[in-house]
């Protein structure tokens, strides 16, 4: 009786151990790390806080600029850009990898068939000294349906699926980030081109003004009212300004070629006609810094990479536990001839479990776990790095755009002042109250001031693109927005 009780107790303990093993999952459960964030941005007037809807689709944020040419280029780039195609293919790979990993939760059913004709050696080793061996030539026909199923004792399969799912989500976030970067680069190159169009127009108008001034001073020189030095000074100013046209045109060509690559077109086949008009960035709402964590796809990708790395710790830890596999032959037949293959005596079947437990591996499994933990530490550090960069980029964009707004307003005042100085210098020269050098200086000052306005307008557009990228894309159109220009 005591022996029976011990046997029953042993069987009960083994059953409990099996249930416990089946219910456990190796490795730590994933927990998102905490990142200390400031409660607000360092904003100057006229900025004020707003709360974008992070759950809303980011959408075509470039349409906020109200530029039909930019919209058309963006749509072409989204359909043609080869870099974006790479990320789309990687997303498809991750989706297929998740499907393949998830298939392990169900048994694998196979059909095995064999048809051979073989000769058995008469000189093979004896299985019984009283029974001699004979050489035979015979057929061997077999057909069997088998099942293979691995019990997820330590949660290796579950952790693998968890890792594959996080990797799929990371690939999706990487694709969104690639789109955001693509259109940001496109908009940056586009507005560099437009800013240079404006600056070239300013220089060309200055050249026209300087040519008229050269004609005037040349006529005065021929009448004896001006000196040869006056003519030489005006000619030198004109020549210097003409040089700037080629310099600016070269810069424009480079940005135009960059646009061609971004939209997936060969640079020699791409051209963008000049377009001179006022550039005004869209107004951008500001939220609390934590909004950036939800809006930016690169941060989402880094967070999903942490989840995948955490699951890999479980996969590596599960190797310490036994591997238990069920591999029965549900139904099969085997015969020497096709005519008797499906007769009752030809039926065969088998059922059984196989278990494998590593006893000694010289530290290989532990090293694999240490490697997975180190990979998880790398993912955490990378996540924190990207969050800090996001904070920096957003703060740079906010403060930079506010400073550029003030500088642009002051630059326009400087242009008006420089124009009045030129008018007064010309009047004083014609009246004989001053030399022509004052006129030359005033012309150069007006050109510099006008070019500075065009450059600041271009920087405002580029900083606006940079800020929208830093905030993760578009925002809800119904959300209240901040005024981005002082005085408006």
C-alpha cells in the first residue's frame, strides 16, 4: 500500500511539474522604460500650446503649405522612390516572418511516400547466431501520414511570435519614418529651389537697376559731369553682381538634381521651372513634449525594437528547458507489392514523445542569454537616444522659427531703409553734394538687404519643414493652432 501511495504521489508530482512547465514562459515580460520628459516647451511669443490628436492619421502634412507643385512632387515620390520601395519590401518580409513563426503553434501534418527496390546483403552482420542471413531482392512500398508537434514547454514559440510581432510593428514604423524623411527631404530641396528663385530674381532686378545706373553715369561722364572713376566703380559693381547669378544658379541646379532623385527620375530628364512668389510657412500647433513620443515613427520603431529584443531574451532562456516533441504516425501502409499495399496486414502506426535536455554545453546557452540581454540594453539605450534627439529637434525648430519670424520682419524694414538711402544718395550725387561712391555703397546695401529677406524666407520654410518632421508629421485639422508670425 505504501509503495502504491508513493507511486501515486510521484505520478501526481510529475503531472504538476508538467502543467507548471507548460504554463511558464521563459524570459522577462516586456515593460516600456520610463523616460523623463519636460512638462512644456521653451516657447516665446507668439507661440501657445495646443494638443494635437495623436490617434488621428498623420496624413499628407505637406499639403499644409498650399503648394500644388510640392503636392504633385510628393505624390510622385511616394510612388516612385526606390528607398521607400526597400522599406515596403522589408515590411512584407516581416509580415511573412510573423506568419511563418505563428505557424508553429499548430501541428505540422505531412504525407510520406516511399517506393524502392533493394537487394539485402547476405554477408551483413547476424542478428542471431542460429539464424543465417540470406540475400534478398524485394520491393518496399510505403505510404504514411505523420504529425509533428513541439510542446511549447518554456514559451519559446510564444516569445518567438512576440518578437516577430514586435519586429513587424517596427517595420511598419520604419516605413512611416521613411515616408516622413522622404517628403521632408523633398520639401527641403523644393523650398531651397524656390528660395533661390526669389534670390535670383532679386539679383536680376539689381542687375537691371545697376545697368540703368551705368548708362546714367556713362552719359554724365560723356557730358563731363562725372569722372571715369564713377563709371569704373559702377561697372565693377555690375560685374560682381553678374558673378552671383552663376553661383546661385549652380546651387539651384544641385537642389533640382536632388529633387529628381527623390521622385525617382533621372536628373537629366527632370526640370523645375522658376517660380517667384512670396513664401509663407503654415502655422504649427504645439503640444506637451510627451506628444512627440506618440507622433514620431522613429521613436515608435525604437520602442518596438526594445520589445523584440526583450522577447529574444525569452527565446534564449527557453533553451535551458527540455524540448518535447510529439511525432506520431497517424496512419500508414507498407508492403512488398502494390496489390497488397492497402490490405489490413499492411497497416502501420506509431505514437510517442521525444524529449531533449541539454546537460552540458560549456556555457553556450548562458552566453546566448547574455548576448540577448546585451542586445536589449542596446535597444533601450538607442530608444533613450532617439527620444532625446526628438526633444532637441523639436525645441530647435520651435525657437528657430520664432527667431526667424522676428529676423524676417526686421529684414524687411532694413530693405525699406536701404531703398530710401539709395534714393537720397542718388539725389545728392545728382545735385553735386556727394560723390558716386555713396551711390555705389547704397546700391550694394540694398542688394544685400533684399537678398537677406529672400534667404530668411527660405530659412523660415525649411525650419517649418524641420519642425513638422520633428513633431512627427501632420496634426488634426480641427485642432486650434498657434499664430506663427508676430503681429498677426
